[in-house]
């Protein structure tokens, strides 16, 4: 099949620093990236329930501090890259829709802000897309032309690269909604409006409700936890808790169905798994690989499943690669 | 967003006839297509349980007859287009994998056959992809650059066009596996190896098992049918049969989940529905539209849902458009 060259660069062959900011739900991660190295990093609390716009002065100060530490001026930099959850119009540099606490940023011009604050150009991208571009530029999927990413955090983010190009779609929503394919039409309502979405069944935020619906919950070690997430369920399963083991089995079925759906949708060579869930990769990845091998229809061979080595860096790398196109 | 021009022609602007053959599971449909008109049509029984290769002599004779009727020689034609179910390597002109009765055709060189039989070049494409290209060239989605198709026949076939190009993917399987996204991870084993596929829950072939599992089946009017398909269930629901109505509700939930999954995967402007199920479009389409409106996350607006006016012709049109690229 005809292969086109990837349209993304390697994050700074021109040697100039890219400023990268990743607006996560809990922390805002900042970095200076030069030739694929995150040469400086910082993190600020998001306070995302108070919105995004109000955090920009703090972000501006923190960027100023990182630049000063490296004796750089904004004019030494290639530009500013910003990642956020939600649907992003990369061309206009605005957020179209966000199913999170940053709703105040919909329609905000990050370009105008970057120009005003630093006199720099700005690229904006969905965080999962930036992560996948970063994994392809410097991470676990270097050089891949066809890859998908699933990142298991509070929600489940996804992205796809086909034939060397990030999949964006007509309205900027292609590739990023793999967490909102229904894997159980009899399942929970999702906060996106759909029913039975992967994320509403098996994302971190859905786990307390999932656990509490289990008939054995009250007698399980899980009932003694103040908060219930990926880690608590995996630990309970590992320590022989029957409810924990059953919940984990259900979750693995959903997660692997989500991976298979991404394979069936975008036909990748490689699947990159990322996010907080991958702290348990030693236990989980073999289980997921086995299920995916059984269930995916890939007569050409077997999809590689790899794990992000540095999820935070991958978003920053990806933003840098968008600022330094080949 | 940058829009590229569609890479497919209009099915014969040069005025030459395209020969098109659609290998369906029940019938092989043949046509001569000139400037978007199917000027001659014929149909042969598939006998698909006996394979595909054995039917080629009959196909060759029937093409010869159609050409003779129009006083055409093969050398007057632009080429031969062939559509089959399954995964097709359009570049090599071979079938890669087929989850149907035509398994004998995997790896067969349709190009060599067409050259030997007619001294014509040959294009091969998956039938749902050909149908979508045909709908875009002459059918219900004329001029769309971003569209998906779901065709509800024995199985559920799908295809996607993004930014004016048919979505094929690295291993020729992207776009066509929408019937094999899991919509119910607790559901039936599918003949593809996956569990809970849309097709295994709500495709025509899955309906007898679905109906018989309903606790009220024995007392339902449905138990008196020799065969059970889309039509019988829709008719039972329409005539007040409670089991029929409940089954239809389940099916509509699956079908609309399948449509939403295609929207979330490929971000189209338009969804084209096709296949035998659309004989009941007057009843079904309003139900599907309502569910899809509720459940799809499309902040940019509302996806149009249209129905193929001539599903058989759309495959033939699509093949002709592949033979006459702009």
C-alpha cells in the first residue's frame, strides 16, 4: 500500500526549544523540549473545578521561570504547544467541546493568549493525540505509521495515526472518542449522552458505582476503602478478594474490548497503552494481550501492544513535534 | 480544515462502459455502467456454499451475453470491477480474509482472471466500500467528503470515507469492521472470534438464536415461522406481539449503538443506511434517528442519516467510479 511520510517532525531538529503545556484534570504539566529531550519540567495543580482560564497567569509565570532558569527568552523558542482533554480545533487553536471541568475554555483563543504573553505562535491539540504523536516521535512506537493509543486515566482517552498522519476527521473528533464506543448497550449512562460507553463501564471515574453494584461489595475488602479506583480493585484481586477478582475480570473484558474496537476501527500495527492504570502493567498487560489476541480479527498478523514508558513526557514530545513539522 | 478533492471519478466521464460484478452471499449481481447509469443488469445465484471460483465461468458467460446485447466488445470497456465481502487488498487485487462461504477465493488473482477472460484490467474492492463510493458518486450521499455506510444484510457491513478518501488502513481492514465492534461484551460469540460484536447480536444471521433465547418465544407468533429474520421480527412487533416488540427494541438499541460507534470512529457528516433491513425504513429510520440524536456526541451539529435508494446499483456505481478515477 502507498505509504506517505509522517507529517510530523522529531520535536526540534532545528535545535530550538519548544514550550509545552499539558492541562490535565489534576495537574498542569509544563516542559521545555529540545531535540526530543524534556530539558526542564514543572507541574502546577489544576484546580480544574475552577476552570482553565483563571490558571493562565500562573502558567505564564511558571513558563517564565523555566525559561529564566535556562537563560532563554521567548524569542529563542519555536513556539508554545498546549494539550487539553476534549475536542480541539487544531487549526483555529480553540477547544470545541470538553467533557470535563475546563468548560470555561471552550472557544477561548489560545493563539491570542500565547501571542500576548510571549509573542509566540501556538499549537493546540487533544492530549491523547499529542501523546500518540510523542510516542511515535520518541517513545514506545518510534517510527510507526499506523498506531493507536489508549490512555487509562480518570477517563479513557484515545488517538489514532493512520498512514503517518494523525486522524482528526471532519469535525476534529475522529480517533479521540474510542472511550465513547458502547461496549455494553445495557450499561451505564455516560456523561457524554451515550449509554454503555467503555469509559462509563471501565474508566476510573466509573469504578465506585461499578463496585457498589456488585452483590458481594459489602462483604469485600473494597468496602473499607475511602476511594475506589484502578489500584484498589487490582490490589484486592491480587490479595484473593473474590469481589475484586470478579470486578477485575469484568474490567479486563471491557478494556480489551476497547482495544479490539480501536484495532478494528483504525487497523494499526501497534497499540500504545498509557495512563495511571499502567502502573499495574506487570499484571494487566499479559491479560489484555491474551484477550486481544483471541478477539481481534487481524489475518495479516498480530498487533503489537506496547506500554508508554513516560506518559507525561509523551504529551510534551508530541506538542514539540507539532511545533517542528518536517 | 483542509479538504482534499475526492480521488474517485464519477463512474465514466470518458463514456466507456465499466463492467461491474458484486459477489453477494445469495446472488451475484452484474451490471454495465456508463456515466453513472447501470445500462444493463443481470443476476446469477451465488451457490456460495460451493465457493466462488467455480462460479467464474458462469460469470464470464453472463458478462459476454450482456456485452453482446449492447453490441460491445471487452476492448470497448474501461475495465472490470469486482466487489466481494471480506478483507480485500485493493492494490494486489486479492481477497485477504473472508468470513463467509467464499473462502476458496482467498489469494486468488482476480486480475489474472480478468486479463485472461477479457484482456481487461480489474479492480477489486470490499462490497461495503464499493457501496459507499457509489452512494457518494451517484446515490444518497452525492459529493460528501466525510460519510459512513452501514449495510444490514446477512451480516452488517460498513465503510468510511474521510476527507474525500475511502478509509482502507494499513492492512486493508479499516472502515469495514464496524459490524465487529463489540456492543455487548456479555453477548454472543461472533464467527470472527470476538465476543458481543454488533453483527453477532443484531445481524440477520444472529436473529434466530436471539429470538429463541427470549423467555416468551414459545408463546409468541414468532415461534410459528420457519425462518426468522429482520422482516419477521419487525412484522411481529407491528402486529402487537409483545416478544416481537421487545426483540425489536433490543435490536434498535444495537443498531443505533453501531451507528453511533461509526460516527464516533470516523466523524462523518452523513450516515448512509443500506441492505435488506431498509425495506422497513418507514418504521425503523425514525426510531434510529431519535436514538442516534440522543446518543452521539457531535457538538458541531447533527449527522444526517440517509437511506440508499438502490443498494444493488450503489455497489456497481462504486466499482465503476474506481475504474474511472478523476
